[in-house]
């Protein structure tokens, strides 16, 4: 069995601990040490960097061809294709890519990074297909949230078919875009929907996605999506709640800029108390994802409050010294947590 460097360190320390406590003999300990070998981490790193480079170049090429040159539009007008025909063509192309991705996953089940990178082609072709399918609906009175809702269902279904967390992530982001656009449409262009401004609406949305992870975890066919749903939902919730702590439920940007930030002190206080409660719950129940993300936003909250209330009154050198000290403290505590978990 091949392990990376960190995994090998954990296993090695565990074997040594059992040997020191006379739980296993020296012979068995030596046998266990010889049962695994180190994976070539340099080769893995090169492979990952190469994939990132390939993805970046592919996205740049897509942007240059489709967005800048608009070659699809040029070919469509030259050949006299309707927008629906282009939608059909890219739907068929997407179907071919999905078939190839499914076959690739069967042949190379362990090549997760490259399989997910391949799925980017599906994301792009599906996006083009939906764009041209729905372009015929475009009018001044059109609901531009409809393509995003179609994309949500399309990416969600394909992600389940291919067991792809990347496609599921795109589905959730499409759903977030639909929620923002749809509530804007329902409110007839107002910044408020059911008494909620955008930060409050997105906070509710993030909380709903975070709660959806509970349902996903209890659905056997979707359990592989639990972790990514949990993480994205929590992240969206914390980002929106952090924004809410600055803007409150205010719906007038020009009016907001004229107000002192102390006007929204109760939103900031509520956000701080919520973060403290989440941190306590995470530490008590050893929830690493919740602990780490909440800790990041707890620090971000402190710095945000500083910029709001004390930036003009405090020496900048002292601020950045405290900033450096806080990051050092977090790093030190992280090492201590890691050491306790290893032992």
C-alpha cells in the first residue's frame, strides 16, 4: 500500500506507540512498517500543477474563442443556423462528453483529479447549450433566472450520474444565482423581497443549502455529495452573514454610505455571538470543517469591526502587529491540534 508523507508519519507514530506500550511485538511492528511504502509526492504535485495549468489554459482558450471572438455567432450567421439549432448541436456535444466521462470513470476510477478536470468540458458545453436554448426567450420582460434554474437541474443530474463533486458545486452556484435573480424578478426590481435585502436573502439561502446537506447525507444515492454540500452551504452562509453584519437589512446603498457603521452594531453583535456559538459547538463535537471555517470568519469579523470602528483612531503599526500576532497564534494552535490528533 502506498501512502503520502503525512499519512506515513501518522501510521509510523501509531506503530511506535503500540510497540512502546507493548501492545505489539517488535517483529510485528517491523512487519507493519514494511507493509506500506511512500508515494512519490513530487510526481503527484507535478500532476496536480499540470492539471491546474491545463484547466487554466482551457478556460482562457474558451474565453478567447467564445467571449472575445464570438466564433459561434460568426458560424451561426454564416451558415444560417437558428439559435435553437446551435442549442441542439451543443446538447449533443455535451451528451458525447458525458458518455466519455462515464466511460473514463469506469476505466480510471482512481484518477479523481483528471476525471474532474475532464468534467469542465461538460460544464462549458452545457452552459452554451442552455444559453442558446433560452436565448429565444429573451425580451425586456424576460425572467433571466430561468436559464440558471435549468442549469441547476442539468448540472445536478449530471453530477449524480458521474459522481462529480465539481458539477455539484456548479449546480449549487447556479442555484444561488437563480435565487438572487428570481427574487429580484419577483420583487419587480426592488432591493427587498419579503422584507429582506440581498445579504439577508443570501444568508437564508446559505442556511438552506447547509441544512440540505443533512438530507443529502440521509439519501443513499447522494451521500458522496454530503461533504461538499455541507462545506459550500456553510461557506455561503458565513459569507452572506458577514456581509449582513456590515449592511444590516438596509436597502439603500447611497443612504448606507451616509450612515455611521455604529448604526448597525446589533447586526455585528449578532454575527459575533453566532460565530462564538458555532465555534463552541464545533470544538465540543470535534467538527473540523465547521471549526476551521468559523475560526477564519471569526478573525475576519474582528478585523472588519476594527476597520469599521477603530481604523481612524488606532496606530496602523500596532494594528498590523496585532494582525501578525493573531495569525501566529492561530498557526501555533493548529500545530497543537494536529499534534494531539496524531498521537
